[in-house]
C-alpha cells in the first residue's frame, strides 16, 4: 500500500469496507486511556496494515495534539482520511467512538437502575477510591510532558489558584492562557519552550483533497450546530436536553489538554452549577468510563444519561429519557472533532509551523495541569470525606472537608490504588478491578 507522503489521500487507497476492517478492531480494543489508545492505533496503522510510516504517524499525531477534543479519536479520523478520503475519516472516527459509547450506555443504565443494590454499591465504592490515584497519575504524566520551562510551571500554578481559590470558570482560564501564550510567543517563544520548525513541501495536500475535506467539515458543523439550535429554540434554554447540548458542545470546543481537563469543566457545571449529579456520582462516572473502550470523554455520556434519568418529565420512561440524553451528548461531543480534523488536515503543516499558535497551545496545556490538579483535590475531598463545607475567606471561595467525616475505608482503598499504580505499576484496568473487589468485600462485611 502506498505510504509516500506526496500521495494524495483519495478514497481509492482503502474502500469503506476495508476501512471498517481496519478501524472496528481498533475501536473495540481502545482501552487504557489516550496512551493505550495511541499505542493500539500505532500498531494497527504502522506495523500491521502499513497505512503510514512512522514519520507520517508522528506528523498526524502532532497535528491532533493541537486540536481541542480527544486526540486519539481525532488521530484515527485523520489517518482514516489520509488512507481513505472523507469516507475513511468518518468510518475511522465513528468506529473509534461507537463501541465505547454502546458500552457506556449499558453501564449507565445498569447504574441508574441498580446503583443502590448492595453488591453494586460495593463495587462502585472501590472504583471511586481508585479514581483518586488515576487522576493524580494523569496530573504527573501531563505535567512531565507540558511543564518544560519555569514560565509554564508558573502558569500551571496560577491556573490551580484561580480555580481552587477563586472558582474561576474553565473557559476563562483557557482564554487567558491562549492570550498570554500568543503574546509571549511572539517575542520570547523560548520562555514557553516553543521552537519553530522548518517547512517540508512533501506535506502539502492536493487542492482536490482540501476541497473535499472542507465540504465534509461544513457538513459536520451543520450536523452539530443545527440540532443544538433546534433544541434551544423548540424546548427552551432551560430544558434539560437543551442545557446538555449547549454544555457538552462547550466541552467539545474547550477540550484542550485531554479528557481530564474537559472533565474538570463538566464537573464544575454538572455538579455545582446545574446540580444534575452529586460529587459521588461524578466520581463513579469517571471510574466506569475508565473501564470501557473509547475516549475517556465518554464519561459525559454517563452524566447526560443519569441527569435525564433522575429528572424524567411526567409520562416519559426514565430509561428512554436517559438514552435520548446520552445520544444527544455523544452527538455534540464528537461532531466538532470531525469538523476540526477535516478543516485542519489539509493545512496541517501551516498550523504546525506557526510559532504563535504553538506558544499559545503550550500555555493552554500548562494551565490544564493546574486545572486537573484542582480536579484531583476535588475528587479526594468528596471520596475520602463524607461531608464538605463552603468557606469564604476574604476574596477566596473554598470547599473544605469536615475533618470528623473522614471515611477511613475510602482513604485506605485510595492508598491501595495509589500504591498499585505508582509502586507496583499495574495497569489501570487491573487497579480498578482490584479496588472494586476490595470495595465489594468491605461492603459485604458491613464495614462501610
């Protein structure tokens, strides 16, 4: 199969049927978060099917890292487009998302119906405790990759302070970081560890492919925005489905830095602003999302389902309401990613070699570290303690745990999960499984 970078990406390279054979197994085996998913994609497209070579794979990955949204799903879409044109991109992206979305729909329904059953509650109790170590690991991993200069460390710390002490909204933090990164990058990109790269003519995309990609992007934008506008106009801005469509659209657009950064924003809105879920349910959703294939951002599907299930209008079966909300959530979460990939793919080199853009996104990635650190603290407070309280100290709005409400077993399981992750270095699914079983045993023994 041709892998020459100068070849255009027409659909003739892979037929739709061939694209399905390549990408459906990827979607079914995309466990382990972004790192594991990127490894599965690499093994499939570089080693097994030889769709692209190593250099072109990294080229595509660098492009997708610049985009908001789940980078693994976007990488699959880009490589699907590269090897099979627009239809290949649609097939690759859809095959990457839909298996995980189906799993999450089933899990959400089981949780909504049987979440209060003793043995189910025990399993979920252990999963919640394990989530603390998983999020802490994400902070450390992203910090090691993103904080490559003293200024980036300062930006991460400032973001943590802004969110933790001042309850600053995530979109505002991102916009400020973009502005700071752009301005600093124009004069001193070295302060943000950003360096320009040379241009390579081999990566220019033929005009015909660019036109087809742009058309596909416009279609994706219409399929995303028209239903959202329709829900707002027909149901009203205060309707649950309309609120979810708007919120998760914002999450899709502001999703720089990976799923954990988006989760911080969604948690803030779904729990504190709208009151759809409790903190405990939010933590449970993340733990369940870690056990399914596909992008971690599918935790938003759990949020949408449970929120609609619990607030069912009169006459609507709760499971139907949850399923509709889950479908709306998945739709608005991933349509923007298709649009971003198809808009940017033909001009990927122009984007990659913009020092201003690279600097701005380096700043955004740095503040994401601070935002995820705040998320780790928030999860710890709500998992390890049974009660928390809001405290205002001067200009600071703090949420602090009530010391006497410490849940000793939750703290113990959180420590076990952290040890298994950081010291024993078990895989994430193994840690979740062990903690779930331990949580079940603690619950059945009547200790929790």
